[in-house]
C-alpha cells in the first residue's frame, strides 16, 4: 500500500476540481509533514513524499519497530514493477488527490488501485452533515443540550440580526474547513468591519456558514471510527487533544485507551459516553457506509453549563484520517506503556527557530528506547531542513496534561 498525506483536503472538495492548487500555507504543511503516514502505516507499506527522506533522519530511529518506506516519484520510474497494482491510501479523498495518482498511473504504467470520487463525498465532507448527526443524537439522548446545534445562514444581514439579539459570544464556521481555519470569533452584539469582510468572502465562496454560541470548554477529545471492507463501522478509540486560542490543532496526549477514557469520564458520566459511541456507530453506518470506506473522526467537547459539565458529542466530523487517529496509532505501535507523552504539531515563522528548538530538545530530552518502543524523551517524526516550518514531535507529558 502507498500512503499519501494531503492536508486541507476539505478546500479541495469544496473546489470540486481535479486541477485545484492548494494555497502556499497548505503546501508548506504538505511538504513538511509528508512522512507522517509512516507512523500509522504497516511496515511493508510505502509513504510518498515530495523530497527524499535523508538517511540522517532515519538512522536515529532504527532502534524502533520497522516503519513504512519513504518513496519519491523517481522511485516509481526506477522500480515500476515493485509498485504496480499497489493500493493507494489518501489522508483525505478529493478529486485533486485522485487525479494526482491517476496521472502517475498514466505516466509510469503503475496500475495503482486509486480510490474513486463519488458525488456523495461533497455532502459528507461538509459541516452540514455534522449538524444533522448532532440533531439525531439530541433526539435520542436527553442529556445533550439542544441549544448547541449550529444554524446555517446565507447572508451577512441574517447573521448580524442574530448576533444583535444574543448576549453570548458567537462562532462562525465555514462549511468546508478544518484545524482552526474558516472560523470567526465574535463578541456579543456586534461584528467589526474586518469580520464582516471575511464573512462576505466566506459566503461568496461557499454560499452559507454556520453560527453557534461559544462554549466554556473543559476538554477537547474525539472518537475515531473506521468503515471496513464488509461495511461495518468499527470504533477505533479516543483521542484527547488541545488546540490554540484560535482553534488550530496543537497536541494530543499519548496514553492507553483505558487512561484516556478515565480522563474523559472524570468529567462526564461513562454511561453517557458509551451511549453516544453506540449511537454514533449506527448513525455513521447509516450515513457513510453506503458510499465511503475509510477513517472518520468526530471531534467532541466537554463544556461547563449552568454549573455542570455537559457533553458536546459532535463538534465536527472529519471524513479522513486526522492527528487524533495518528496519535492513537503512535501509541499502539511505538510508545512504551510506561511512557506518559504528548504528540505535537508546531508552526514556526522562522525555520531557524525550529532548528534551534530541535537541537535544544534533543539535548534536554534524549530519547530512551526499550524493546523497540519509545520509553522517554524527544523524538522528531518528520525530516527537518533549512526551509521547514512545521515540527511534528513527541515529548514527555509535563504539568496538568500528564496522566
């Protein structure tokens, strides 16, 4: 199998074009973190990267369990027989990513097994499906508050009228976005001119946006599912994570499922969590299984309301792999059971700052590897060059996030 990392695929789905060109920021993530699938792929698999992975990156991790092999386009040219008929696994399916591999097939006669685009994917990638699933959960589970449901609007005036009537902070989300992008945070009663301009641009590009109240968050976490070959929706596990103030992904806790569940159920009742998981298994099967085989991650939240902890069971549905899925697989495959760690993705405006921080972390937290598993210390997960701006790495958990 050949794995391929294509972040920001939601925008590619929105554009619905085989010739979509990602923005420069998305290309930076794509290039810097292209090796990430190696940490969830099988050892016999391959990971397609834009640039060759240097030997000095691979060598320090040789004591770990074997990982998927990095390949570049030139490897297809030199060894086309090896890659013929390989199945392709894409981080997030889009017309553009499918076309990319179809061109490789045509150019090099590879006969790769490439996912097919289905018209239903356009709807299934949108936040509107998240709203529909959330509504169904609220119908079935009375403990879930009704006023957390987002509402969709198609004009600036409609939204301004709604905001003017609310004493709460509000959050606008574009239907096709992820990882903190496409969000506008609004104070009560008003919208600044700059926010109005951003909103107008969103509506012009996407036709409508959602609006919801801002919640007093206690914990971010997610449930992860996979629709496997015989059309069964299978629960994979939980991920507990944190985000920046603007909502972008920051880090995940690396711990056993038992410990992660204990952290979640220290804030909400376990029976409620299980009911949500069981209902979602059925709802996702109903909505996704007829069309889609692959990973689904559902972001959730525990928040404070009227002096009590409440569960938001469907903040966002990601019809793709995700950092939460990667964190689960990292722990299952490469983390020693005694290691209390965290998985980070961090952005640096200056690549030299990244290089300096990597050097400092290597000295401060030297890796400890036991029985091919990470037991302690810092581990860099992707190659770093003079132009790299995104740093994916593991560190021991410090402070309040440690379990």
